[in-house]
């Protein structure tokens, strides 16, 4: 059996070599959502796919009585994040290597599980939603951020390509409605989205260039694409 499924090899290669500069979601948005979800001060919180660790570290500082755990595919990210925690004197956090696709959690452990810009790498996201549901305590929350496909299916081929170019080796994109259906099927309730228009012109230059190349490749007019470029932070609750 391979060490990991084939689609993960390029993801591991990319996040083993990257400079770790980019934080994909504003940590303040994540903390605000945790508070809206009434995640208590002593919470145990898991960040799956923590990347450069900035979000998990900000959560740990916002929850000084909490216990924060980070799990990511690459050793580079673990070292990067552990060094930051040591340098900043953040003691209520641990980072480890782990693969969300192989993760088999104990039941009822976490008050919150966060996955920021990670779902797009997961081959079977519905199975992962079910595992997160199991891992949560009653009343606990899942938070995940991801770009959405627009409702208009005619634009899906463009967006699948554009998003994969912008976030290399990503492939799993859905409409917001489809994510809601997956959450509902897994047993979650009180599902809502902090929706965000992903303004192409406000993105870093390399992203803009790749996005424009995708519009050209698909013959999609830029203004149409721009108007449909939405993502968001979806959160939902495991019933009490
Ligand atoms: C786009 S980055 C997002 C990083 C961070 N969450 C943020 O928002 O800044 C995706 C991260 O997910 C990790 N990742 C991808 N697939 C994973 C998996 N199956 N298990 C754990 N981590 C994974 C990658 O290694 C990478 O660090």
C-alpha cells in the first residue's frame, strides 16, 4: 500500500517546499466565527491542514485556557509552526503530522474542528465530514473555508480549472448548496456561511495572472467570472 493516496503526492511535495509565507484565511475571521459559535474558553480545538500555523497560533492566543492541536500532511509545516510557537511563547498548542484522509478520530473529543482551505484537497469530503462529526462533542462546531462553484453549471469547468491553478494540486470544489447537503447528511444542524466575494483584482499578482490565463483558456469573459467568484467560511453544529 502506498504511504498516501496518489493525489496527495503533489500536495505533499508542494507544501514540503513552499516558503510558508501565505496565510489563506484571515485568522480574525476564524476567531470571530468560533466566538459566534460559542466555543467555550477551555475548548479543545483541532486545526486540520494548518499550513504555516498562523491561524492555529492566533486561535491559541485568543483561547489562552484552551488546548489547540494542529495536524498537517507535511513535516515542513510542523517544524515551521513549532518554531513559531516556541519563539512566541505560545504553550497551549501542539502540532503534529497527520493525514485527514486516514484520520480515524475518537468520538466526542473536540469543541471545534477547523479546516481552512483544505477541503479542496480531500478525495472523499463527505466521509471526512462524517469523521469530523464523530470527533466533535455534542454542541461542537465544524468550521471550513473553501471557494465555491457558482450555481450556474455552465461555469463549472472554468472554475474547476481556475481554482486548481490558484491553489496548486487542489481539485475538490462544490457549490455552497452541495456543501450544505453533505453537512446535513453527516448530521450537522444550524449551518451557515460567512460568504465572501473573492475579488480577483485584490489577489496577489501570481493568482491574478493564473486566473486570467484560465479565463482565456475557457473563453469566459473576465467580468462574468469575477461576478461569480465566491467562497466563504461555512460553519455548522453537532446537535447537543
Ligand atoms: C491551502 S493550505 C491552507 C493552510 C491554512 N489552513 C491556511 O488557511 O492558511 C492547505 C494545507 O492543507 C494541508 N493538507 C492538505 N491535505 C491534507 C490532508 N489530507 N491532511 C492534512 N493536511 C492536509 C496542506 O499540507 C496545507 O498545509
